[in-house]
């Protein structure tokens, strides 16, 4: 088992940036693929980005390509989501998720472990 804790959310103006962090405990993060998801009020959870055990496989939702970057530092047991050029439609509760499986992507069903979420608000 692994436990995940997200942080770094907050209030930012449109066009601004935030970096979300996901700290893993219980097991080493290098055993897991990582996904970032978000859920806005009244909407289903949406896959944002994912990264494999190595940097070989990285996928992004079309809505965030060119603006968001997923990364990881296994020595710190931490994954990151750098969010630039934020738009009001990016506002949501952002979740970090992990899986040991080989077949994963931007589908919530691909992941076994989830953090509690961190709130991102984009408003002027």
C-alpha cells in the first residue's frame, strides 16, 4: 500500500501558475505509475496527466497540453504537476493517483490509490 498527499493548490489569477505536489508514503514512489486528475463541481473526474515508472510514457489531456507538465522525483517520493497559463476552466479539486499496473492512462479505473485532493481556484 501507498498513501498519497497532495498539496500546492490555491487561488491564482487567469494566466498564472501553480505547482502541485504529491508526496507518497508507505512505499517507494518508484514502484508506481502516477496520474493527476481533477474534478469540478457537478462534473465527472477528468484525467489530466500521467507518467510511468520511468519518464518513458507521459500522456496529457488535450485540454492541458502545452500548459501542464508532469514530473517526479523518486528520491523525494514526490510527483509534481506544473500548471501554467491557468484558465478559469482549470479550477477543480486536483487528485494524485498511483498504480503498479502496466496498463494505465487517463482513466480513473486504471488507478488503485488516491490522495485526498487539493483545491485549485482560478479567478480574477
